[in-house]
């Protein structure tokens, strides 16, 4: 699953939970799935953020050494 697909599924879960049109059992299952997705997406986001930071720092070092 891509980050975008996971984010879309999480949005759909949130909409269902906020609608108030689901039962307790389904709501609990959706909440569990949403929590899992949120954790996975958060980890993936932080990993990408870390990679971008390293690339940016390396680029800044390269550019400053050329001056």
C-alpha cells in the first residue's frame, strides 16, 4: 500500500466514524484499523522526512564548499 492509498483509507474511516451511522462493533473495528494506519503512515512520513533532511543537508554542504 502506498502512503497515498493508506491516507485515503484513513480518511474514509474517519468519515464513517464521524457519520455516527455505524454500530459499536463496526466502529471499534474501524477505530482499530484507523489506529494501525495512522501509526504506519506516521512512521513512513518520518522516515521520508529524515531522508529529505539528509539530502538537503548534503546539498547545503556541497553548495557551501563551492563558494
